[in-house]
C-alpha cells in the first residue's frame, strides 16, 4: 500500500475542508479506483460521483490510466459553462 496525495480544487476543496487528501491504495491503480476511493472515504465528494475529473501529472486522465507512486493527482468537480 502507498499513500497517494490528491489535490482538491473548487467545490471539492470546500467539501473536504482541505486543499488535499491522502488515500491509501495499492499502486499502480486505475483512475477509476482513485475516484472510487475518494468517494468512499470522503462522502462529501461523492455527490459529484463519476463526474469528478481526475488529472494525473497535469493532464485529465481517462478511467483506465494507471496512477503510479510519485504521480501528481488532482480532483476537480464537474464544471458547467454557458
């Protein structure tokens, strides 16, 4: 198991009450597993469900992208525009 620090932005930061959270995961792990761990460990973030955008090393990542130890991971709530 490794500790993965996930930076939070916008409403996710407010919901968690912190600029980041730490997850304990077996790495490498797919983005879908990172999102699931966020949702289960921080219910306030789960309201966004699968719409949470996950970025790995500065780029939005697809569900199957593997997150490895040392990667920079960030979570963004869904965004609506007009």
